[in-house]
C-alpha cells in the first residue's frame, strides 16, 4: 500500500505542476504489450488517453447508465443510476475482471449515484461516500467486493449560500472533510463541510456545518456540463462535458479558491465523462457507457 501511495503522489505532483498537456486515444492492448507498469512523471510530461476494456464490462447495467466510480486497493467500485454497483479487479489494468454485481443499500429511483469517493474507517473497512446528487443526499456504504450496507445518510438542507439548490455532488476527500461542488444558476459552487461521525447516525448539513465556500461565475450549463470528481491533497478534480460539449478535467486549488489547470480530453473522449480517480498508472476516467474507460497517462 505504501508504494501505491507514493506512485499516486508522483502522478498528483505532475497534474498540479507546470505541465504541457495534450491528449490522444490509444488502445490499451497496443501499449506495453497489453500490460501497464506504474509510471513516473516529469515536469515536461504530456499526457494521452488510453482506452481500457475488460472482462464483464457492459455498456449499461440493468438498463442504467454508468455514473460514479471510486477505486481502493485495486478494486474499482462502478456505480450506475439508482444505486447499482459492479466491482472489478484492476490487478492487471490491461485485463480488468468483473467480481460481482449488486445493489447498494441506498438503491432507489431517487439515487443518481453521480460520483463517489472511498474512505477507510478505524476498523479498516472500505466506506464509499455516494453522491445521490439530485436528491441532495450523500449515502455512506460499508463495502465488500460483493455487497454494500447503508450505514449513514447525510442530507444537504437548502440554504442561501447555495442559492437554495441541493443538487450538488458530495465526496469525502482524503483530507477528512465533506466537499460539495456543482452549479447554481450561472455559478459553479464549492464548499468544504465537516464530515459527520458515523456514530451521529443520519445527519442534515446546514450553514453552521459549512467551513469554507467559494464560487466561480460565468458558468453556462449547456456549454460545459458539470460532472463528477474527487478531492485529493488540497486539490479538487472536476470533470466537465457530455456528447455535445467538450470533455475536460478542471483542477482547483481548494485553499486558494482558484482553477489552476484545465486538462483537455475531448480529442480522446467522445462520450460523457462521469467520474474519476487517481491510481499509480494515471487518472482513470469513467464514462456514461460502462463498457470501457480512459486512463490518462504520460506520453
């Protein structure tokens, strides 16, 4: 696990540093004889998108499109609208293998499962923070590779700070805070909130729970559809785009409240990007169609 974290940090440093970026699609089978090794990034690294497919990866699951995605210890948790889940073994990135398909404990028509991020509790269990997004709820699920148990629901209350919208993404960052991001009218909204203890049970988040907030004006949804993302080491990675808008990954410094980088993905990704996570080999982007994924790597 220590090597995994070191390699993740190497990738993170190049993403947030001074990097010349370009993107092109390539089949994973054409790279390294079908196998991928962890990579080192240099300050002058360019990036490319590698198309990744694997055993049991389907375009849809039970008729539902792909949404959130998170990875821990080589296990990918892929979510679908209404809170369906499939797990994949990423031990060999060239040949991901499906482990199981099941419903989350929060499975419901109101759960869009728009994005997700993992956290490890004091017992070493994997907790998956699932953003229902449309319903303003964050579902905390205790995960195995073949099942999920809902252990807490965190509900965002309407507040003036967010222009009364509750339709925001929420993830648990690796910094131990709950992060909200999305759009309200012509602004992108970002907020850091306290992370409720599991012992509190179901919780409602109000203005007193918000620890930091900022917004970015000039946003037009039809031109730049916001999607999922993650928070890692003081940076928020947020995906944008759909089939009619250019795909890109924005990187925000959450301390400075600034967008510091835009990684253009549209030359490689023609689908709707949904969610992402960092792994030692790069950053994995999941799209609406669950049959393949895109790994952003150095060129």
